[in-house]
C-alpha cells in the first residue's frame, strides 16, 4: 500500500506566489483599447449620426432646390447656375465637417476633462502610441462614415436632378474621385480635431480653434488686398481641402493632388504639435 507524503516546508520561508501572466503593451492592444473607448461613448453615435445626416440631408435639399427653381422658371442664383450633381450632393460637407471635427476634439480633450487620461497614460507609459491610435481609429471611422454619406447623397441627388443640365452619373469623369475625396477630406478633419483636442486639452478651446481655422480665417483673408489673397487663399486648410473633392478647377485653386498634399501638411502640423505637448507636459 502506497502513501502520499508532502515534503515539509523549510522553516522561515514563505510559500511561492503563483506566477502572474505578463501583459505587454502592443500597438494592436492600444488600438483595440481606443476602439472600445470610442464606441462606449453615447456622443460618438450621436455626433457621427449628425455628421451623416448633415452630409446627406443638405445634399438632397440643395438638389431639390435646384430642380424646383429650374422647373418653375425662376432665375437661379449665381452659385447654383453652374452647379453639377456632384457639387449639389456635397453641399452639406461644410456642415458635416463641424460635426466630425467636434467629435475628434471630444475623443482626446474629453479624457482630459474627466481625468481618464491619467489612467490611459499609466497603462501606456510611452504616450505617443495613444495619440497615434486615437487619430488612426477615429480618422478611419470618420473616413468610412463620410464616404458612405457622400455616395448616398450623390445617388439620391443625381436622381433628383436627372434630366437637368446638372445631371451626372457615377460613370462621368471625376465623379468617383470627387466623392472619395470628400470622404478623405472629412476623415482628415476628424484627425485634425483629435490633434487639436490633445494639443489644447480643452473641449471648448479645441472646438474654437477648429471652427476658426475652417470657417473664420477664410473670411478674414477675404478682407486682405486682392494681391495677397491669391497667395494665401488656396493654401488655407478649408480651401485646400475643398480642392480635393472639387470636380473642376481654375487658376485660383489647387489641383486635387496639390490640395491633398497641403491638407496633409496641415494635418501633420497639428499632430506634431499634439505629440510635442504630450511628451513635454504633465497630464
């Protein structure tokens, strides 16, 4: 008959603690964390819905307004006289950029206002992966939502203006490029909003700077002498962004590729400022 005997513990020694699993901070896990945090906020669903609504609804309203004026024989405004199905469908871009940009600010500045950023940076001590992940996750979401909205607005709007001088289809030259460009522009606006939120660490401050850069500064530049406007105006963030998805261009605007490069430079500048403050300042 066999018996089991336990080896006696050496006096004065504590029992060995169970080994704890080692968790590594990887880029994939930081991305997953930011993805989960983004969709856990009610403001994400509301603001993305508003951005999509603005893009689609205002595009349909602009197309309907054009068609009704044309059918009734009323004189078209100068802005509508040369409109195309693309320009009418993307009429809501200026409104959608505010919603998507504001949500970008909330993604980063919201954590500073609640103090959650301390927990985030304690889990990711290197800091910069947090910024890159927030920008990448939200930028991708904004890009997909905006692109979908641009195509929906065009498909509905093009049916409304069918049979008019503005009528166009997806097969027309430059149409798909314009719709994809609008989605890319709005996605980058979301990234800029994320960078401004991390740079200023204030929801109100980030939104104020975003609105000023996209809407107020172009109006102020229009007050400058005409000779100066031609050198400054095309390189402003909003005007460079508009050239990405504009169907036609002239000597006063940038080409789509040049506009994209300029807008990417503005985006990189905002991210660089956010990265510098994140590394140099305490939270």
